[in-house]
C-alpha cells in the first residue's frame, strides 16, 4: 500500500529521520513504537504528505507521491489522519465531522447521512448538534476519528491517538481502531510510545529510535527477540552483558557470565561475546530452602533479592545471582512465598526463553570452562 | 468702572471657589445637554450623523483593506516579514496629527492627489481616518490569525483542504478576534480629533464632527453643548458595542464564552 525508500528528513543540522525503508501492506495495522522524540510523529506526517522529505521516496499504491501540490492533495485525500492532540474547530460536532466532505464537494443530504454514519461508528450519534469545544478529551478524539473516517480513507494514520487519554477512553479508541480495520479493511498506521498498546493492536510493529527504523516484525519478534540493547530496554528487558559462549553443540550453547553458567539456544559459536535477554515474565522464583520440584527448567540460578518495585498488580523483583536477573511476580505470590529484599531465592529460566545476541564489540576472549 | 469691578470680583470669586464654579458649569452643562438631546437639536444630530458616517465608512474601508492584506501577511512566508509586522505595530501609536499632516500634504491642492479636491471634505476625512486605523486593524488581524493554533491548520490540510479552503476556515475560526480588531479600529476613528481637524477643517454644517465640535465649543466656553456632544459620542460607542453583542448573542452561551464574548 505504502512503500518508503531511503527516507530522510533534516531540519538544518538536525537529522530527524535517517534512511527509513518500510513497506506497509494493504489492510494491516502497522504500529510504530519508540521513545518520545524518536521521530514517529515526523514519519507519520511525512506519510500524510504534510511535510516533504529531504531525501527518499514515498510510493502510495504504486505511485510516487513526489509530485505537484495538486497531485499530493489527491493522495492526501485518500488518507485520514488523527493527531495526538485533537484540534476541533469552533463549531458543532457534526460541523467538525463534515469538514472532509465539505472540502471534497459533498453537500446536502449525502453529507448529513455520512456524518451521522461516522458519528454512529464512534458511538456519538447523539452529539451532532453539540459544540465541539465542550467535549471531553476522549470524546474529542472520537470526533477526530469520525472526522477522519467520514471520507472512507484507504489509509488511516493515527499519531499517538490515546496518549492524552484516561485508560477507559483509551480502550474505547483501541476497540474502535480494531473495528475500523476489520469492518472497512482500512490500512492503519499508528504510532505509540505504549508498547503494550502496540502489541495489542498491531499486525506488525516497527521500532524507531533516534530517527532510525531499527527493527520491524511481529510483536513476538520485537518483544522476545529484540535486536539490540536499546530496543530490549524499551520493550522491558534489561540486557545481561559480558557473556561468553563456552561451547555450542548444534545450537545448544553454554554461556558463561561472570561466575554463572547459563544454557541457551543460539547459533553463535564458542568464544564469542554475547548479551542475554530474558523477559521478566519468563523467570520463575522459588525460595532456596524449599527444593524446587524436578522440572524441565535448565537454568536454576541461586541468588538473593536485591530490589522489589511494584508495577500494577505485579512486582518487578531484581535478583542478584552475581548477574542481575529480573522477574515479574504477582503481588499475591510474593506475599505467599514471603519474599522480601534479602531473601534467598532460585531463579529459574528455560533455555528456550533466553534470547542471545552478539555483544557490541567482539573482542577475542580467553576460553573459560564451566 | 462698574464693569471693571464686576470683572475683578468675578476673577476673585473664581480664584476663591474654582471647584464650585466648575461644578456649576458641569451641572448646567448636563441639564443643557439633556435638553439638546431630548429635543433632538438639529445641529447636534447633524454633527453626530456626520461623525458616524465618516467613521463607519473609514472602518469599512480599512477592514476591506486590512483583513485581506493582514491575511496575506500571515499566510505567506517572505523576507522581512517580522520587520513588517514590527513596523505595523509601531504605527498603532502614530499620532493622529502626523497622519493628518501626511494626508494633508497628499491631498492639498499642490499635493500629488490635489486634483481630487478632497481637502476639507467628509470624503477626505474618511481617507485620513482609513489611513489612521489600517495599521491597528491589520496588526490585530495578523495576531488574530496567529492565535489560531497551528494544529487547526494541520488538521484542515490533513482533511484534504486546498490552500484557499484552509485560509477560509482559519479566518472563520478567528472571526471573533477579527471582529474585535474592526471594533477597535472604529473606536480609534470616532474618537480621534487630529485628522478630523486638519483634513476636515471643522467647517460648520460640512465637516464638523463630534470631536472637533467639542474642541471648538469648549474653547468658546459653551460647556453645555460640549457635554451634550460628549454624551452622544459615548452613546454612539455604546450602540456599536451593543450591536456587536447582539451579533454574538445569536450563538448559544458556551460558544460566546469560548469565543471570549460576553457572558450571560
């Protein structure tokens, strides 16, 4: 649907986007995730042809968008856009929704019918005559969504559509996004800094960091196999660095980190420096004094609890096993097992749950024996 | 001799009780003013009507020029834009007599536009007041348009607006602030005396307006007439403001509040 090639944007000395290559498939929900200020909004604005790139191309449905202003307007009219902070004009809700139709010369009863249909879609059927400026943030964002959808765009662009909303309103918007994608087969490109939202909605995810598209893939790819420490940290994994592959028997590797030996699956050969990525949800903790039941978990690493940070219904427990391992445990099990800082525990991690990447800076190292 | 003593004692009286004397003048003036207004004194009415005609014409003319030009300046990027805006803002405070002088030189018999014969005519005064209020109106139109958030402009473009559709909607969005700019221009026009005096010449029955009449009558000690004209001047301003309120009160209450209009 949209093909982006070698896209760059500079503002003076500042490079906002660097060599972006991306292909958006028709009918998919593609989510751009990345920290604030990484260039997500700029990329979305470039796709909507609100800005012009310094270099590179954007093809819409096979056609180059680098054309006359009239040509760009024609492409833009096949897309809909919802901004992070919805801007409503000082008129009624229906008046706001009607703008896109008005600009395209749709008037009279057809305009009225389509506006009503769009308002029904977002669940604001009764709101037509109300002043748009009196709406709540969530309602305004739904009006913005109706306003974008009223022209039945082929591509819907959403820039952090739930960033300023309460959880209930955010969920409503998320449901609407899924509904629009299913019912109208609209291709949706959205940005978010909420990686959970990205995971929930997206068919595919692209990670943008410092203006570069650093990884594209399904949510499983991104969340379990992040390509690098920065991405890992963004998706909630602290990398364990300084590992060395001691031996590797047909993909089954033994990795030594400090004084600990860890089994993991990787193709990286012996002697190489690696970093390990373990999702906190994949780590089990058992008190050291109660012997763990026999299990298929290959790595049983003893240590003591260094830090416990509440995170919603969970507690992030950092265990010092000479290397730091983080586990995500429910509050209930924490209480039941009597965990507190200083408790001696055994961290269990399956060999398959460890993602191994070459460590930055591959220095030749001495061979260690486990 | 008697007259001399009389004059002398009167001056002494004024020195001893100046407040009392002026207070008397004022109360007498007010009662005279009420009389002149209630009886619809033809001269007073003629002066008021001419004032309204000249200042309203100047306001309309200035608006017709200032709104599109202000819009052009706001919506286009060009070299020296900031300098131009600063210049326009500086002209907000240009003395009316300076505008009077410049326009006088332009339209006097030997000036470049002398052939139009505008000096000492109401039309010449309209021209002068138009020149006087264009900067303030244009400057305020530019700030009014600048006050419309950039996100509105982005939203309109994203919704598929052409260049002119976008400008139209943004001007519409800034309508209340633009209306204020026009009203302020009218206020400056009807209240000024420099241009009216220099270009109009304060000719009785021809170019005499409220402000120049007040100047003249006060100078001649006819306070009653002056006060009557002053009251009428304020009444005209009141009528304009009330009319504006009536226009905006066509909207419902919350719209007025959000537009910065009157409440209730």
